[in-house]
C-alpha cells in the first residue's frame, strides 16, 4: 500500500468532488484529464473502458471513480477514491440545501439556480465529447456515437433501439474487417 499514491488519489478526487456541478458525468472531462493526462494512472482506452463498465453496471455513474481507484491501487485505492469523491460533495450539498432553503425567497437564489442549469448542461455535453474522443478510434465507432446521439435527440423511441443498432453495426464492421 503506497500512502503517497493514496494521498494523491484523495487529493484529486476531493477537488473533483467540489466541482461536480451536474454530477459525475459533468466532471468526466476533468476526471479523465487528471487520471490520464496529468497523473498517467491509466491510458485513455482503459479510462473509456472504465466509463463503459460504470455506465453498464446498475447504480450511480459515480462508480467510475471506484473503478479508477481500484485500477490504480486495488481495494484501498477504491475506498479512498470513492470516499474522496462522495464526502466533500455530499457535505457541500447538505450545507447548500440548508442555506438555499433559508433564503429561498431571495432573488439571488433564483438567479443562482438559473445560472447553474446551463453550466451543468454544458459540462455534461463536454463529457460526451470527451468520451467520444477517448473511445472512438475509427470512422465506424465515431459514426455509431454520432448516430446514437442523433437517434436520441431526434426520435422519441426507446434508446434500446440505438443500443441494438449500434451493436449490430459494430459486429458487422468487425466481421468484415
């Protein structure tokens, strides 16, 4: 167990926890930057795989942080990363909820809430683009990502259709070489 590494993991994920407006997916570009680019704890492909696994697994998307911690430093890395991403943001959310409920009738509270919505949405959009850059390594996978996004935005059909179609296209493309 490398205490220096665990300290670095705690520091990175505590900081990320406090800027996670919009949840785990909104913070994803910065998580990737810290984990892949700054610290080199994993490759971009490994990060994309952890992201896919965390989104395929039941439960909250923040499970990606637990998977990253596990890959970096095993059980202790997972526990440190998970605690570091959860405790500061949960504490901040508790304090913010108390303050906002106390001052709910003030104009600045409404302005703050209206300002945070487009910020969170922009961060979530940036997450999608970041993950496409990490995961889409050829024309087929790029087209699958763009087609899936278009399908969800343009139609009101169940997203399982996009999942099935994207999987089928990738299987066909893989078998054709």
